[in-house]
């Protein structure tokens, strides 16, 4: 009986020792495990589960259109980059009727704008001479769009455009729907219809944003924008930056947080859409409507530009 017990203990010891040897040092040292796990966690090269659902198909699509996969994964791994449900939900609450554009025609706003035009008079004169666009109209746009460059947006264009572009996928729409269904009057059908209309447009703008930031050697995840993805003092969408962005400062770059670049870029845009000296109010209004499809917006621009001109 004793011999049989000793044999059993010896056999158990041998099996245990063999298991430890096969498992290697990782099981023999808790310190080794924690060090290896900690080191591995700092070298994450794959998207989180939420980003995998929303952005993996988008990255695949961008790669097919010529962008580098490694660079895209690196970009979308950055902490600033996210599926921005909060910002996109604004589209379902925004109501232009609640905007107060009339504030920009008041004496205080006109006075501030005249001081702004004096400060950047060289840029305004250069843009007006080069593109034959009324400098008062350019100033009016900057006033209404960003309050003379003081409010350029608290969102990130990359997040806004990536989120909208990702809505091509039903799985991404599901995430958005769960977030807004209790806070919005929109139906799921309306959300789907909106997504089908907006996602192709947003994808085009996303491609333009990536092309623009690569050309100017900028970091895409640091470009501030409006809730719609418009960029800079003049609030141009990325595709329009590629088409009409101007180096007004002469530093060899198009940076729309630069006042001179923004002033010249607005002039180039309006010139392209038909602005020329001698336009009557209706003709001028049609050109301004291309900048923002709002009759209220056009009306206030014309009112402000007249006041600016009359104050000199």
C-alpha cells in the first residue's frame, strides 16, 4: 500500500514538472508575464472593436482608391480620431430659422469688420485686384462665416467626414441610430435615406481632405472644422480648398487659418462662380448663393457689404 502511494506521488510530481517545463518561463515568472503584456500593449497595430466596425470598410475603400493602408491604419488608430456620433446628430437638430444673421449688420459688428479690413488691407487689396471681387463682400463672408476668424469650429474635419462616409455601411447606421433615436424626431427610414445621400458626398470630401493635408504636409487629425466639415477662416469644404485655395501670404502654402490665404481663397471661389464688377443685386445674389444655399445668408451678406462700403 505504501509503495503504491509513493509511486503515485512520484508520478504526479513528474507530470507536474513536465507541464512546467513545456509551459516555459512565462508561467514560472509572474514578473515575466506582466512585463511582456505591458510591452505588447504599447504596440497596438489593430483598430479597436468600435473603430473596426465603423472604419475598417472605409479604410478598405480608401486603399482601393490609392491610399496607403499602413498610413491609414496609423491615422485611424490615433486617439483624436473617432466615430463622431455627437457631431453628426447635429444634422438632425440644426434649424437655420433659429440663426441670427441679423446680428452681423449691427453697428458694433460693422465697426469690428472695418477694423479687420484695415488690419489686412494689403491682402484685401491684392485679392480684389487679382480676382476683381469686391473686398467688402469678401469681408462680409468672413464676418458671417467665422466672426472674422474667431470661431472656425470645434470639431475635426477628419472625424466628421469619416463618420458620414462610413454611413454607407448598415452597421455604422445602426450605431448612429441607437444614439439618436430617443433624442430626435427622425425615423430610421429617414436616417437611411439621409445616409445614402450624404455618405457619397462625404467620401469625396474625405478623399479631398487627405489629399490636401498630404500636399501641404499637415496632420489630418488636427484640422478643425464646423459640424459639416468646413475648414478655416473662410469655411471651405476640402474639395473646394483643392480647387480654389490660394497662397495669399506668399509662403508657398495654402493654410486657411491664415487670413491672407482665406481672403484670396474666397475671392478665387467667387470669381469662379461668376463674380465680376458691375453685377446687379440679383446677379450678385446668385453667386453668393453658391457659397451657402440660403436666401437669408445671401440677404445678410449683401446688407453687410453695403454698410461696409457706405462707412468709408
